[in-house]
């Protein structure tokens, strides 16, 4: 394989930890390169998150070499050739070159190889088949660099075959198109996705969630979601999630306010459903309990909020919700369904009310009423509710002394 290009030195490539890992492998004659997403994103000038390395050395040999160099190693997936090196607190996933022997649409049985092209050929997309030596020599066996330059998401080899090997690649195609694609999607890939979409229910909800949540963080998530709907993909995944117009507006609001995209919030926006429908979606995606509860609260809010400048009403809503993050999310969803022009200044001010939450605590408690002579029992709770209602009506301003004075007044009204 000839060198296709040169990648200028990157901080993550020249970091002492990276040099130590490659030096350990090189000491035992193990040829190694950076592979996958770190190479792709570095070439595009995007932030690099995870560092993956491939080598022709078998995993047991990799572990021996790393341990001999004093580098901690974990056999995270040794049966499939993967170990994780921990060097200076940084993880490096190192995988032995492989070729697929047998696939069933969800899992693959692999054999190790020393052929870099054979290993690259089993990857899903051309832009993910790139590799790079520590000194920046880039290898591109399937035209991934040209596809990156064109914003073209393309499968390695025949699209249908790639998806049949692992049906999750169908969703990865749309996810990568959302983050890296420009213009019309690859026609061959779209045709294969349409044909094989009925196989999507065979995937685990956790794997589907991972891809859809990553897709939902893309700036053009709504457009790609519409594309998936038009190709019949979403009918096999989330038939309740069809409101891309609301998702479009939410994305615009987030962009204008400089708010980080959140997949659960965006999923709530695209769900054209009520609580039962949201429960079905949560079950289909195997959401965590926290994600499920948050999704339900966003779909059926505990309090009706609006992007208003009435800070008193907003504080009352915040108090009832009791969660500043949820309060902000509900305001963003409300802004996405707001009719007419949206006042971004007013929305920013409304969202800033979430900072008042630490002060929205009734200054007295039941023990204070007991000390004033109220007998233990239902009367304590009833009086606290009356005081709380007055305190809320006064915009949460009265302090402890004022609340105690109201309590004494209420005690004076009680029959002896």
C-alpha cells in the first residue's frame, strides 16, 4: 500500500503517552498505525476524541510488549483482538488486523491477519478505512480522502453486502451523513438501506440508541431524520418520531442561543406523541431510567411553560418543577412550538431564571410549627401548605421571620 498523503503532526500523535505506546510495540517488531476516527477527524481539522491503533501483532503479543514497557493493559475484547493500553491516564484501544470469516448481520467471526488492506476492507465506510503512521504517512486504500473532500459518505465495496454483515451499518450511514455528508446521499447506499430496513428490529435497542443519539446531535439532524422517514427507515424504528418541523425549530433556537445539542431533548422534540408513545420509544431504545423519566417530562410537562418575560410566573413554574435543567429544556421545547416570531432576548432572560432555584426553598419547616405549639399530625402539613401558598404568591420574597409571623397569625385563627 502506497502513501496517499501526509498528515501534519498532531498533539495527540506526538504526546509522550502516544510515543510510549508506539515505542513499546516497535520494540517487539510490531508494525502499528493510528486508524479510524482519529485519522479521519484529524485530516478534517476536527477535535479527536478516541485514539485507536491497529497492529499486525496478535493481542497476546501486544499485551506482553506493553507490560514489558511498564504500560498497564486491559484485555477488553481479546477474543476479537482488542486490548486497551492505559498510559499516563489516557486509553489507547489497540486491535490486531482482522478479516471477517463469517457474519450474521449482528456479529462477525474474525481471523487475525497481517494484511493492512484486508483489515481496511472489513470497515464500513471509506472515510473510516484510513490509517496513519506516527510520522504522518496516510494510507487510503478505498478513496476515503476524496470522499471526505467531497462530503460523500460511501461504503467500502458493495453497500448491500456491508449492511448484511452488520445491520447497524445502515444507521451508521445516516449518522455519518448527518455529520460528514454534503449534498445528495450516495444512491447505492440509499437503495441498500431501503431494501434492508426491515432487518433493523433485529438490532438491540442499546445499539440503535447509540447511533440515533449521535445522529441527533448533528446540526442537520432534522434534515437527515426526514431523509430516513422518506426512505422508510423510521417506520421500523420509531414510528412515533415524525415531527421534524419542531426538531428544526429547536435546533435553530439552540444554535441562536449557543446551547449544546442534547439528544434526549431533541428526541422529545421530534416525538409526535403523548406519554404512552414516549414510553414505547424509551423501551425501544432501552433508555436508562433517568433518560426515560426526562423524556416523559419533556413530552408531557409537569408545568406549562412559555418563553415569557413574566419572571414571577417563571419562578412559580421553576418551583413546581424543582429541576433547573428540566426547566431550561421545557422552555426550549416551548420555544420550538411557539407561534409567531420568537424574542431570543426574552428567552435568554427566561432561561436565566433557572439560577433562582437554590433560593426557592420555603424558609420554615414542620419542626418550626411544632415549636410554635401546633400538635404533631395533619395540621402541620395543612398549615405549611397555607404558608407556602402565601409565600409563592409573594414571589418567594418573604424570609424566615415573615413566614413565622404568618404562622403565628394562622395559629391565632385556630379554635382553642
